[in-house]
C-alpha cells in the first residue's frame, strides 16, 4: 500500500484516502448494527386467538414481541358434527349432514324401498307468525316433515287510543286474541266542518262541529214584512226569509209575544227571537218540519202547548234561565231532538212535553241532582223516549 501511495500523484492520493475513510465508516456501521441485532432477545406476550377452529377452517393464534415481531400457529380443523339420518323427499334417500357446516357426510338411497309411514305427529305447534312442523316416520328410519302454516293473527275490534281532531291525526289499535300482539294505525285528521249557527254577542257564529272553532260570523238582521199586531207576531206575512229573526220593536212598540199558530206548517229553517220576547203561544211553530235551528233569546218565560210539536228536523234546544213554564206536548214528536238544556227556573215537566223524542240522548240541567228530582214531572213527560243521560252540576242520572 505504501508503494502504491508513492506511485500516486497528490490528487490521486487524496481520493484514495477519502475512499478508505468512507469504507471504514460503513464497515463500522454494519458491525454496530449486527451487534445490536444479535444482542436483542424477543420477549413475546401471551397467545391470543385470532380465529376459532371449525370444521371448515383452521384456528389461528398469534403473539407479539415488543419489537413488533409476530409469531403465529394454526390449530387443526374440528371434526364434522354428524346429524341423525335425514330423509330427502326429492331424492327418496337418507343422508347425514354436518350440523355445523351442512356438508353431506353419508348417503343412503331408498330407491327400491317401500316406505311404511306412520301418521303425522305435530312436532312444533304453529303460531300467529311462524309455521309449525309435523312429521311422520318409517321403520327404515326416514323422517318426513311438513310445514304447518302459521295461523295468522286473530285481532279483536279496533279501539280508539287518541281521537282525531281537526288537523291532527288520531290513533287506534287492536289486540290479537291469541298472542296479544298489538297492531296500530292512524286515524285521518278531520277537516273543519261548519255546523249550525249559534248566537253569540248578538251575532250568528258558525262553529266547527268537531273542534268548535268559529269558522265565520254574520250580522243578525231582523226579518221584514212579518204580520205583527201590537206587541205580538201573528204570522209570516209576506216575509220570504228561510230564517226568521223576530225584531224587538215594530212601529215603536216592543214585541213580546209569538201568537198562537203564528208560523204553523211553514217551511222556515231557522228562528232567532229577540231578547224582548217573553212568551210563545200554542202551536206557534207546530209542524214546521224543516225547522232545525232555534235561538230563544234571554227573556222567554213561557212556551205554550204544541209550540214546537212535530218539528222533526230540530236536533237541539237550549232554554234560557228565565224560562219558567213548559206546556203539554211543547216538543212532542221532535223525533231528531238529541240535546236539551234546561235552567233551574223550570218547576214542572208537564204531560207529554218530550213525548216520542226517540233520539234524545242528553238533558243538561243547570242545577244539582236533588234539584232535578224536586221538579214536578208528569208520569208521561218523556213517554216513548230511549235511554238518555241527565247531566247535573254534581253528577249524572241515567234513565
């Protein structure tokens, strides 16, 4: 090497020395790395199962060293789990299969065998939603199974859980009488439906029959051209209104009465009495067959005999608290009358006053049950009515 250096010029000597230095450094680095590697002893953790062995795949366990080195070992597959003999109806054969993976393990053809089947016996009872199983057996060991169809639910009647309202859906449900499963469905929300008018604060208002929201309001205008004598309306005159509004005055005289037979047999549909009317005469609205809406005012004290007799379209009547006297047959044969409101001023329910009101369902009495029982009642006051409920301030009485 010394001789080689002597023969080199200065530039070549320099390159040669540098090369030796780099080579020596690399060699030192390799030696240091080998020392580190061969000095490390792996420290493995516990074996951990990565995959369970089954009849279709090996099991695997792994463990790791802190340095990241991994060891893995496999476990043999498990043996197949053999089933009992299963009868294959489509191939008329017996077979055994693995109960885990379903692989066919053994096959026995019954091509030349004549089965001697037993009767079918139920193995699993069907339910409302799941089929059952019945089976028959042959002395050869074959078992022939058939499905028993599910029985399906046997639901009771629908019951309303939440009443539908205007703009709000309701809900109803029914229960299976066998398994008690509950089935529910929505009830369609109502749309507003305008009912008959009522008089509120001197105006006609039209509430929704479902939610009672006021849908519109009308001014009340007194009917013209009625036949009026002094303080009494005695007839329809030449008035052509379908709804009669009795004025409070005529020719500067206060009107206080509806005369006898004043509107008998007329085709009027509505009636509004002013707050000046105190009495309605006998048969005043007798057989007004289309009369369906009545407002009696707040001063009425007496209603005569047959005043509203046979008003078949009338569905409700509200008596003012000022009313004292009802007469025989006042509302007899009002066959669609469902609701009556009575004030505490009434002391007597006379003969046949509500006779043959076959649709009557509710009487609202603005007093207690004791006060209702103290009202004098003719034995036939409610002749030929159905069952109805009297709603008092302290409870109810059912006929």
